[in-house]
């Protein structure tokens, strides 16, 4: 009887073990003893896909190439091949994945193609390494597209791709050329800490928030005609070579704080519809905003390289927040740009900046102007009143004129002084001329002629100096009137 019970218990245990084995998913287990990954033939993967069986592999090596471009239908089951290696090429061109695709941590030794593929579930390539060329042209990601920390060692294309959900490229690395030309990001585009060589976002559309926080662009970066319909963050990014944002459209807040541009930052014909925040940015070789349309650009605490220039030719801006001292020696001359800056500074109530900007506008224009009456007039305006914004120039001219004529009258003995005895009136015999007036008397005479055009009662010019006295009177009226006008313009804002 005991023998029969033992046989029955042994048979029951065997049935339970068989049931447990049958319930396990199709996972290839690691061999014991530290052996290498299990090798799977590509044909086995193809057979399971065609049979609709779920794929769930981890740490395997897949030998051979896989071509599903002629599958004739969608991949209906979920595909999970993680921490593995594909030794051959992959061709999934035009394939539709109805369920999630998980290739996290997997390396691809040859070229892969997902051209025109459709990912209806999440597509996870996080941590993957792609040594061959990667082709995602015209693919559609209906679910999450995750390429976090993925590494692309060869040319890669996401041209025309539709990212309908979040697209995550955080800390992704591209060692060769990559393009997102004509791609569309419907929601979040996340490129924080990404590393690019040559990258192109030609006519790419970002419908949702996009961030390139601390991204590094080691080669040429092209964002020509790109549309950022929401907020965009480039804070802390590094553009180590050429870059262009020409014809780009920024619809939301644009954060370029602490960005480094080692080559000229090109924003020609760019449109910023909201605040463009470039605080603490660094422009080693200049900033080009030619024909740009700016709502508000903040350039507080920006720094420039020694030869860097700012080109605002044809730019139209409502608010341009940068102190004149930061850009005064870097402006590419354009009269309209200077006058627009003057208007901008007045609207910001930075009147000293407005005056300094206008002064440089007139001075540079004067230097470039050929000799003629217009240039002579500008020189007179410059010396006499600093083009109407330097009261000190007019004050100095007044003092200089008084001193000059005073010294001339004194040194040339151009005036005489009557010594009046008692209370006798001029013309009486009690009046007698002195031999020479003092310098103090000459300056007093010059001040009187400059301010009132009339000599003191006991002095008078003699000979040719009468004409000089008349000239000083005319200059006095001119400079005093000019002083009042300029001072009024400066004080009454």
C-alpha cells in the first residue's frame, strides 16, 4: 500500500512540473557556469513572426539577416528582444507592428531599415547600439518612441518620420550624420544631453514642447525652416561648428540661456513670436539676425569673441533687451537698425543707451560719408552738440570760445579800458586810456560779449578786434541757444 501511494505522489509531481514548464514564456535562459549568450538563427525569428507567436528573448545572439519587407501583413504579436545582438542586417521596410516593439539594450552589427514602418504600439530602442546605417525614413510611431541612451555609429535618417506620441532621444549619441528633415513631432521631443555630429532638422515641425537641454552639436547643425509651435529649450547647449536657424519659426518661449555658439549664430529671416531668452549666451564669432522678426529678445550678460559682430540689418523687433555697452563696438552698420535700436531703448526708458546709440549712428555715418557740405554739417553738429545728445559738448564749446577770445583780446591788445575818476561820465576829459588791460579784464570782456553782445561800459575793442568782438557775440547767441535746445531735449523725455 505504501508503494502505491509513493507512485501516485511521484506521478502527481511529474504532472505539476510539466504544467509549470508549459506555462513559462518563450525566454531563452542563460546557460549556467558563465557561458556566452545563446545563438538563435534568424530563420527561427522569421518562423515565429509568420506564425504569430510572441517573441521574448533576452541576451541572445541572432545569426543571419532578417528581411520582412515582403511579409504581406502586419506583425501581430509583441516583439521583445532585449540585451541581445543581431549579427546580420535587418530589413523591416514597410512593416506594421500592431503590438509593442522592445529592442532595449540590443546591438545591431549591420544596417537596419525601418523605412515606412508603422509602430502602432510603443517602440523602445533605449540603450541600443547600431553600428551600421539606420533608416527610419517615413516611419510612423503611433506610440512612444524611446531612443534613450541609444548610440548610432553610422549615418542615420529619421527623415519624414511621424512621431505621434512622445519621442525620447535623451542622452542619445550620433557619431555620424543624422537627419530629421521634414519629420513631425506631435508631442514632446526630448533631446536632453544628446550628442550630435552633423545633424539636420530641415523643415521639421515640433508641435509640442521640445528640449535640447545641454545637447552638444559637434558638427554642423541645421534648423533651417524648422517650426517650433510650442516652447523650445536649448539651455546649456554647445554648438561647436556651423549652425543655422534661418527661416525658422519659434511660436512659443525660446530658451537659449547659457548656449555656446563657436561659429556665427545664424538666425536670418527667423521669426520669434514670443520671448527669445539668450541670457548668458556666448557668441564667439557673431550673431546674425538679418531680416529677422523678433517679438522680444533678451541678451542680458551675453559675451562675444574678440572679432564677433551683430548683424541687425533689416531686423524688425518690438523689444531688444541688451545694454548698449555690450554691443556698441560690434554692430554691423545699418542706419535703420541703429534707429530701431534708439527707439527700442527709449521704450525701455534706457535714455542714456538711446543717446549713446544715436551718437554712434551719426558718427559712423559721418565717417562713411564722402566729403561735401553734408559731411561738413555733420562735423559741425558733432563738435558743437554731439549730434544733439551731448550737452557737455556745447558747454565745452561755450567755455572754449570765451577763453579763446579772451586770450586773443589780451595778447593782441585788442581792447582798451577807461579809468573813470570820480563820477565823471564817459566822454568827459576825466577819462583817460590805460596802456594795457589785464587777462582778468579781457576774460570779463569776452564773457560780456559772448552772453550779451555788449561790452562793459569802461572797455571797448579797437581796430580789427571790433570785428572779432562782433563774431564772438554771434557765436554766443548760437551756442547759448543750442545749449538750451540740447539741454531741453535731454531733460524733457
